[in-house]
C-alpha cells in the first residue's frame, strides 16, 4: 500500500518554528524547504525547459529509499539502504498464524543497513557516510529504504530511519552527537510501512512523531537528545510530519495520527484542540496545510477534511468532509492552498482543484501524472514558485504549470530520472526532490541527480 512518506503563508497565518534552522539563502535544509511550506523563493529560474531538457550538473550512486534530499551549506544530505544479499521470497514472515494474502500488508524480516550520506553540492562526490545495522520488519514490498528527509540545523543534521532510529550528527564529519531508539526507548511498534515523519526543529527542540503509549509526539533537546516533553496516544502514529502554524494568534503544533488531527502548544505539548479525522489504515502522510483559520488534510481512500479553528484558537470543528466528489483524497503528497483554493494530486493520479470553503471540486486532470487515465498509486508532488508551480510526478518527469480556479495550464515538461521501484505493474519514484541553488536534486533507488534550473 503505501507510505511516505508529505501550509501556506497567508496574511492571517504565518509559519513559525523554523527560525533556528540555518537557511543559507538558496538552501533546502528540510522537508518541503526552508519554511516547510513547499514554496521555492529563488530568482533567475528557467521559464521553460530547453528542447533537450535541463542541464545535468552531476550524478552519484545511491542505495534504495524514499528519503528526499536536504541541501544546506554547500552539502547534500540523503538517506539510503544497503540491503543484505538474500532471496526476499525466502525471508522470515513476521506474522503469528496465517500471514495476510494481500502483499501490501505482508511483513518480513529483511537484513540490511541504513545510511545517511553527505555529498558535495558542487559535484556530488561523497564527503562522508554514517551507517548502522537495521533489519527491516515493515511490509516487505515497500521495504526499500528510509522514508524521512534529513533535517539540517546549523552544524547538526538529524536523520530518522525506517525502524525508529534517530541520530543527531555533525554536518562537518558525520560523527554521532546523540541517538535515540524509538523501539527501545518508547516501546514503538513499527507501523506497517515504517517510521516516516520528518523531524522538525523548533527553537531548542527537535519534535518527532514516535508512537508509543502517551508518546505519539515527543520533543527532544536538539543539542543533547534529552526528552523535554511527550504527548498523545493513538491506535497508530501515522506517517505525517509535525508542522507549526500560527492560527488565531496562537502557535499551534499540528499532529495528524491514526485517529485525529490534534493541535498542541509546541512549548509544552499541551493539547489545544482535537478533531476526529481518521485516515484509512492509519495512512496520514501529507502534512496539514493552513489558510486563515482553516486546516486541510487528505489521505488514501478519498479521505479529506477542512477543519475550522475557533477565533480564540482553543477549539476546532470539522467544516466539511470529503468524498469522491468533494475535497481531494491525496495519498503521498502534501496539498497547496492558494487564494482559497486547494491543489493536489488525488486518487489514482487525478490532479484536482477544490474550493477550501466547501470542498467543491472545480476541475480535475490526469495531465501532470499519467497524461490521460487512472493508474494505481499515481502521485504528483507540488512546489509553488512565484506565479507558477513545479509538479513532480512518479514516472520521473518535472512539469512547469500554472494553476488557477479556471484550470490547468501546462508550460513545459522534461523527463529527469528513471523510476526504479516496482509497485504492481508500474515502476515508480516516490522520493520528494529538493530545490536549491537554482537546481533540482532528485533520487531513485540507484542514484541521485542534480539538474540546473537556472535561467
């Protein structure tokens, strides 16, 4: 089934919690960029691709994984997996009694190692790598590597592996400053599709989705790894990254787990409000996005909802819930809100625009994804750049388009990377790229590539 493992700045809403992340002008130091909002601010970016596509700056070998790159201070950080040589069909099945017939839920024990790799931004040469032993216990057909994007904060980089291994390492040389084991320290039972929520730096804290009893969300001292607070219990922790917004004048840490969307005081973990929005199979993946006092979430099986926060910021209610004809039920991607309209990749690759106030779908198209028809798990990532959007589909194409309530207007398209991950009858690439230094950095299960997008 799935997993990956994916907020917008408006007059009444400001994204907060990232002031301590060192953004070196053109960097992309964490999931969805410097402000964790999926907005690319660089100038001098190509308006239309050259006939032969963007210029390839460099390529470097890499192992498997869904982990997107982070780019900071002249370095590129990305996680991968070095699998042990074995016949996966003969691997130990991790189910008591009769195992599930559906391969999307079949867990196996798969030996191997995970790594955090640091590359030179200039040419892709490896500067250092930190490796740790990590047998996988999640669903076997998706157990190709780590899910979370590294988070860079000054001279430290934080890496979260698919089995709950959290590391704080030196940016300079990869030396471990501290580490935590979510299974050992918090009794985490690894979700079907692994640990996937990208760590969030907020001031002196590192906020993580963990998942044990009373510890769905845990804040650590970012320098020492000491626990500062823990909060929430849920049937499943989900896969959704934590994100902080200022809503109704209050800084609110939004957590979407297997049972509900909840807002916490990011300084203490105290619950501000809770609204029951249950993702199918615990598959909360894309992070909540916000405009004004409205919060939009979406997930598999056409699950979506708009939550309206009260004027005092201390309570909330569901304004509307989605369906096949209302809202957008995206799976792996994070939605974009612009001027009261939501844009996102939905079920089967259909890309949609919906009105935020009531969820009415204004248009849909398969153009950014498959070109014309539904496909299993087809996905599109959306990045906003000035008055247009960069859309990244799962067959390795980058699309420049204008999106508005009136429709989809494609400007340019280029094939950049080969999909390598087989899901059903399709080959896919499900790793979110980074946009920095007027370039795009994207990976599959064999390599990472960097293309220039400079004008």
